[in-house]
C-alpha cells in the first residue's frame, strides 16, 4: 500500500480512458513506477467529450473533461478502483501570442478515497497550427511547415473564414495525394478550406511526447510525500515573486519563495 494515501498501487488494475493510443506512453510509466496494471476502457468513445476538429465542443474546462473521461471509464469498468485520463489544450501563448502553446494534463483518481493527482506539461513545443487555404499550393506549404506526413492533418470546410465541419470534415490524411484530394473536395464545396494539424495523440508524435512528459510529472508528484504525514502529491501550489536585485536590493519579478502544500494536513 502506498504509505500515507490509502491508495494501493502495486499490482493494481487501472483503467485508462483513451481511444487514440495514449496507452503507449502512459501505461509503461505507471507500470514501472507505480506498479499499476493499465487496461483500456472497452468501447469508450472519448471524442464525445470534445474534439479538436470543431464538430464536438468541450463542454467544460480541460480538467473537467479529464475527470468526465475517468467517470465514464469507471462506468465501463465498474470493478476497477483507479482511473486515468489525459486532456490537451492548444492555443496562442499567453505571453507571446504569435507562438503556439500546448498544455497536457494527465489525471489519476482513486474512486474509493477520492484521491486525485494531476501531472502536467506546458510550453511552446507543439506543432499546433491552423490556416485558411485558397488552393492546393497553400495547403502543401502548410503541410511542409507542420511535419506532415509524420504528423497528421485535418481538412475542414470553411465559411466566412471559420471552420465549418458540417460542410466538410476529412481526418486521417496520411499522404500528399490524400491531402490534395481532401483539399480539392473541400474547395469544390466551400471555395476555400480550413486546414489544421491533427492534434489527436495517435496522429501527432509531438503531442504524444508531451503526454509522456505529463505522465512523468504525475509520477514525480506521486513520489513527493508530505514531511509531516507522508501523504502523496506534496508539491508547489504557489510561487511568490520578489527576489531582490543583486545590484539595488529592490524586488524583482524572479521567484523568491515556493509554497508547498499537503492536500491532507
């Protein structure tokens, strides 16, 4: 039993909510470090919680979506105590808007005690990109910048410069000929096409690496124990700026203190 959490791990079964191959990076790390036997939630359609390609909007926050996936995984596998899910979010960098930014969460929940642990990875190391293209040449130029065909692309209908999946939505584009055919079909319907990087994990090796890093962060947090009660997940909850300048001794924006908090005591 994992001391201090009430969470048994070694040899325990954990159900993972994914349909996009995330078990390739999540399962080995949880097995090697926590002793969990990770299985997939059979028949679970995680696209129902939101898609990157606009046809299904995510109803809540990124964390809420991960929790909902775990809840559905528990429903699909009612005898399993541990649930795991990941959720990604992509957009402009909060400080440098012309850079893309990706945030990955990997969440673990113990259904018996309610214990929750969140690993995360965030930064500009993503190929997330979108563009309206008027012709095949523009689509090919976009593909070359996006790591295609190792990284997948999605072509969507375009109305008034915005994605219109009801008009056209073509996924799993794997080669240059498939890209040309998809763009031609969409141009014939809409006059222009909305093209974007496929951010589904099994079509995006860069994103899969971020999910792996977020899983490693979850493991790190699990291994961090409160010095008073040994509860898992003892970690930084606040960073306080104000480190003095070495020249004038005035406060700067650099971090002066890290506040670590135990969720139990």
